[in-house]
C-alpha cells in the first residue's frame, strides 16, 4: 500500500539557516503530494501541494518539488525564522484518503 | 479553504464512558474524514463519512468502537465508545473540497483516565 517516509526529528536550527526536511514515498498510480504544518497548540494546516511530476509547490518561503524519478518531495526553505517552529507532515493522497508521514518537529532558535 | 469547527475542543473522560465529537463545516461537502493523532504520532485515518451512506472504516477501526453519523452535508459526529486510556488522542475531522486538498478542523484533545 501507499506509504510516506519522513526525515526523523527533532530538528533544531538557528534563525536564518537553510532548512531541508526529507520525504520519500511509495505509491501506486500518480498521487498528489502535500506538506502540512502544525503550529504549537493549533490544528493542521496545508502548507503546500504538488499534483503531478515536476510540479513545485510553494508558500511562505517554503518549497517542495514533486520528483517522480526519486519518489521524493523534500521541503526546503532558504532562511528559517523562529515563527517556523512547528511539526511538519509530508502526505500523499489519491482520490480519497491521505497517508501521512510520522512528522518532523522543527525548532528554530534565535 | 473552509471553516471547520469541532466540539468539544478538549475533554477528560473516565474509562468505560463514551464521548461524541461534533464536526461542523460552513458549507456543503461530500467527503468528510475522521483521523486520530496519538501523542507524538502521525495522523491515522479512522473512517470516511459520506452523506447518505455508511461510513467506511480503515483496517484496525470498527463501527462498534467508533460509530459515525453523517446526517447532512455540513455535519458529522464521531463517538469514541467504551473508552480506555489508549484512546487518549487528538481526533480531527477533515473535508475534501476539490480533487486534491483536505482541510482539517482544529481537533478534539481527548484524555481518558
């Protein structure tokens, strides 16, 4: 079945550092790929998405490119801020349900 | 996006009791989902709730334990029955508005003592 393997956490970075959170997937067909973010004490929010190979999703300075050849959807940001501290979930979805990775807790220190 | 609300936002319950969680959406949607997020874990789909049909449960989840209602296109409930401490989790409803995206409610944080 479908599965998502996500970079183990927690990850701690200094403000303005470069961020990469790795995500690879296994799926039949051509799923859509997502990054969700969960800020402390809040619900799950869609951060970005890509619906087909070579699509790049972007939002709030974060980017991820749907790489079919490497079955990956790594999340990147060039300069992180303290406000980016949250748990990040990679997910894939077909027509119905979403399959989530285990989540990566990111902490940014000033 | 959509406005999704859940009630209660949190609760502390005794083992052996049941809790019904409500999910209200500000507009009509066909597909609604219920997820569980155990402490420090990822999200796991419990069931898909489509209006006018029985909920479809994922492996490991059964209707007797997690009965779901979907009386109309804007509302659903999930009941956690005969609770044990292992049921302590955040329960989230979500909706699917177009072909790709799901939007999540704020979650219900349940603690079973």
